[in-house]
C-alpha cells in the first residue's frame, strides 16, 4: 500500500517512509491511496484473539511493506513487558446505558499510549528497513497527554531524539509533572509562552521552513512528528475500535454485523478520525459522535460546514481538548472529497484568514457519518457526579464530556443503538477537577494528597506511574516564546 499527501504535491511513499517523514513536504498529511475492506468474517475472527493479535491483523492491512514478523515484534514490544496494567489493554466496561472503552491502562494513563507505545517501534523498524543513517528528531506539540506518552515511548530509542513543546499554564499539574520529570538521554521538554495552537503552529512552521531543515540536515538530523499528523501514530488507533467491537461480540452484547455508535471526546480530531477509518473499512459503526468543550470549533464545523478558529480561546477543565486548529480534519476532507487541490485551497484559507467553508455536498456527506455537540465545564462536572452516583464509576473530565454528549445524541435522535464512549484518560490525571465534581473536601491538599483522596472514592487503584511522581526529580525547566521555537530546537540539537 502506498501513501500520498492530502495536498497532492508529494510523491507516493511506503508506510515506512511516511512514518519516518511524519509530515509531507508540501505541508499535507500522508493518507493511504486506498482503504482496505473487511467483512463480517474478518471481524468475527478477531473475537477470540488477544489485543496484540488483533493489532497484528489490522495493522497488517495498512503496513504492507512490513513483514508479519516485524509487525508482531513491534506490537509485542509496545503492549507487552508489563507496560499496561490490564491484560485486555483496552477493556470495555459495561455501564448499562453506555459501554466505556477504557484507553488509559498504559504507562502514562492516557489513550495516547495505545499509539505512542507502538509508534517508536514502527519508526525504529522503519529506519532499519529504509537504511536511514541520519538521526531523527521528533517534534511534538502537546495539549497534555501526547507529550508524556511520546516521551515515554521514545526515551532512549536508538537513532531518535524527541522534543516536546507544551503551552505554559495550559496543562494539568499532573500532566506537567509527568513531562518535567521525564528521564532519558534523548529527550527535551520546553514550555511555550502561549496556548496549544501556538505550540502546534510553531511545530508546523519548523517543518515548513526549508532553510532550517537544510541546516539540520547538514548536522545529520531529520525532523519527524509523533503527533497524530504522523500516520504511524494514527494507524494504531484504528485497532482499538475493532477490538472494542470484538469485545462486545465476545460478551454477547451485540450480534454479528450489528451496528454500534461511538462517541469520542475530540480536540485534534485524530482519535475520532481513526473511528472513521474503521467505519470506512467496513466495521459496523453507524454514527461517530464528536464531543467538544467550550472550544467548540469542531461542533460548529460539523453542524454548519464552516470552520472558523477566529474566536475566543478558553482554558477549561478538559485541557487536552483546548484546541482551535484540528489538524486531522484535513485527512477527513481529503477522504470525503478526493480532491487534493480543494483540500490545499481550504488549508490555505485557514492559514491566511483563519476560516474556510466547505461546499454543500461535502457538508452533507460528513453529516451522514458525524454528529456533534459540546458542553461547558459546569455540565462536565455534573456528568462526573451523575455517573458516579448511578454506577459508582469515576470518569475523568474528558470522558465526562463524551458521556454527556452521547446522552444528548440519544435524546436528540432517539437512536438507541449500543453506544461506545471512548474514555481517554484516567481520572487520577485530573484529580482536582474530578474531586470538585464529586464535591469532596480538598482544601489544603497538594496534587499527591488529591490522588489519595480520589483513591478513597474510586475502585481503580492509583496508576503506579502517577504515584511515583511524588519522588521524581524535575529534569526539564526550559521555556521559550512562541516565535523562538526553532532556536530552542537548535539549542537542543547542539547539546
């Protein structure tokens, strides 16, 4: 299978080449030239398998230049070796009216682990396959969870270094501590004086700066990305939609071929886009419900066809969704229209004016698959409390957004198909907001006392990686202005 740019100006490449490059030279995102198609028998064959075995089957459809043995080796290194605290890796918990897909049992307690434990293995294998001799520098912009997951995945990986930029004051304290205490000889963490969109735009600008890239090349360094703009980051996420469906079949909650709905809390549109790929391949998904917070640019787009980032930016209790430029939407537009020139034009409008509007036909096709809504922080807290009171189950803030929007979808449409809610983070990562929602007494408690307090209410234990933060040394204290990120990169490379 070959991959090409959403904007049409790059040559076709293999999956290994796409994973190494991360971003196409023309600024577009790599997409498969065609999507593999599966049938009911393929899905049924996954039912008795482990998560690792399911991953091998799905990944093999896309990574056709990797051997089966290479994929198996990558998958086993990613999900084995005691890295996950659950043997099912991504279990589905039955809450009666909702099926909760728990994606946070990895080493950093966030859904990003599902992809970012595998991406370093895929990239390291790709470097060997292609004979690449240069050092690869991974640049990451994070709104919270991607940063730690990428750092943990890439630490001390041969031939690869990683640099993470996060918005100063724009992540939870636990997320910040996870990054600032990161060990590894090849890692750097730098705060950006701005919001996530500033950090993400800065990283994209570095990729799109030919003189700077030539300067790095002279030093034997090539840039790549671990954000979901990298195909190697996105393709592992397709797996857990297939796995969730197989788990529902194994538990007898659905019949073979029965359609389900999925609700995903969404910021950069990568997680829900992976669900779109699964649906397009033939997985029986009826609707993909896009759940947003007050930064509801995606809700507006999916409802009206107009994308407009020229709006107030809100800092919320769901910081991983505090995003106004959702990069992966570009991939959706390509797959819906098949028109790379039009996609490039829309992305050009977004860059120059901050907005664009798709045509009526494109909007109609998107609405056939997607439904969208958003909720404010107050309703997020209400949902956390309601879920706890009804099920004695604690959800984090992002999962609560999805949970409530899933209810809104059912109320608005009357569609009572089985609903899978993607649970994207452990509640312990956002302990302060969760405890406030549960109306617990927290006066005077620090982050680690808050962990203990939440443990009193939660059946799930404190993840070991979060509990260990209390005694870890702060290793990273760098910060830079949003227009000085390239200088920060050069400083790291020079060390």
